[in-house]
C-alpha cells in the first residue's frame, strides 16, 4: 500500500509507514485527541502540511481553570457532563489545552465550530460524551463513538462559549 501511495505522488494520510520522521503530535479540536502528523520532508516532499492545531502538550500542565484561562495561548475545555448531576459525570471535567498555532484571534465565541473555537484564548469549548459512554457494548463490534481504551469514551465538540460562562 505504501508503494501505491508513493506512486501517486507522496506519502499521504493513511500511509502505513512510508514517511519517516519528523512527525508532530497535534490536538484535534473536534475530539481533544492527539493525532500524529508527518510534515513535508526530503523523503516525502508531497506530504500535506499538518493542520495548525495546538501541540498536544501545550498548556496541559495547568490544572486550575482560572490559571489556564488567564494564560495567553491557553484555552479551557469542559466536558458538558459537568452540567449533568449524574454520578458518571463526576470524572475529570476540565482540561487546559493550547490555542491553535494560527491564533489567537479575537471575536465572538458563540456559534463557532471546533476549529474556529480552538483559535481563541478568550473562549471555552464544551465537549460531550455519547449517552451510552462506559456501558457494556453488546454489539459484536464497538460502535464508532465507543472507544474501548480502558472504558473511556471519545469526546465530541458540543459548543463554544465566552470564558465568562465557565462554571
């Protein structure tokens, strides 16, 4: 497969190992998951440039929401589960992440999608888990939204709001 991709003009996404380092780990603003991206190099000059998402390690050491929100280049992300009173929602509800490397930009936060929200350090992002998160999966194959990694569930972007709405 790598040879077929190389024959098409480079080492694109989905390549099974044809492009060597360098690779960068970037935080997907739609899921908060970290993804590795290769960068154009002499070996793979046609590799597409990675998105401008924040680096995975950016700002994550800040555990206090107030400190995170006050730090330039950092933004807060909350699990919308925080708004729910159920027991399953008492897990980690806040994470501090970096702002998109093309940002920060200013402007209103309402009605922004995940990528636009990630470019602002004066907005907070709300994420949600599927309602069946953590329940036993009775289907033979995991559902697309179920992430069987230690029973955790994938997050998906829910909304963008002004920092003033932070809990």
